[in-house]
């Protein structure tokens, strides 16, 4: 189970205990939250009709809960609304690692895996979640109030963050000492999300300027 909101660590469980490269594991609450919050998309795994399924979708965290949303006819949401367990993955690749051997090539990354079951969100709270999703993806964006029929056409599920672990590699090149003298380049190639110049909608009303939040859009560690 997870420690209270006043503690800094999640407690490992049999499902979240990292066994492969445990020195890269972390159960730090702040780190887990930062990995989730940086993401726009997560990958949700679940079992449907005895078959494994995995679906990419947008993700939102509020405090100790994750939120997924979509159409009420969305197969994944309909299945998870019945309490089917899910594994939710978030991954950021921070650098490509080019070693002097194939064995020495890798990536530096940050990832988080959450095991949880969904709970249907209804009533006024659903509209709040929809707005928070918008602000998570495009901070500062202004939209009109949602119509009731739009809210009715949106399903929101809440997933408590109870079982979770993070895993991080930030080691760069780790070649064998015997390879260090080879006449081969080795190093890391950092990666980051870079926003391009905003493109106005073709039907944008004349006189509306591109807002600063679009011009200065950033995600990640910069």
C-alpha cells in the first residue's frame, strides 16, 4: 500500500518491487509524480476476453489519483469501468547512449508503472476533470464552458495511485574498460520535446492573436 500523503515514499508491493536492476528503482513520491506530470500520453494495459490489450491515451494526475477520459463507447474505458485491473506505463527517453559495442548502446530514461483499478467519475466533478485535462495538455488555454451533451459524451475514470514504482537510467556510456582505447566514438545524444511554431486554425476569426502560452509552449525538463 502507499504511505500517507505526508510521507515521501510509496511502499513497494510484490507487483511493484523492481527486481531487474533494483539500483535504478525508486518509490519516491515526488519523482513518480514528476514523471507522470511531464507526460501527455500513457499506455494502459489490461485483459479483455482473455487477450492482452494495450492502448495509448492522455493522462492526468491530481494528487494521488490518475484520470483517463474518452467516449462512453471506448472499449478500454468500458472494460476498466467494470473494475478490470490495469497497468499504466509512462516513459520518457532522455538520451540515446552510443557505446563502443552493441552491448554498450542503450538509452537514458525515466519511467513509472502504476497498477490500479478504475472508478467511474460522475456529477460536477467530471466537468472539473475535463477542464484539468485541457490545462494539463495546453496550460493557460481558454475554452468555452462545456455543453451538457459534451459531458454526457465523455467518460472519466479515476485510478488511485496505490501500487507504483519508478525506474531511472541516467548513466550515459558504461563501456568495458578494455574497449576504451578503441578508435570509436562513444557518447550520449540528449533528447527533448521541442514545440514548433503554432499554426492558426484555418477558420480562426480575424484579429485573434496567437497567445503567449502557445508561442512559448514547453514540456519536460527543457
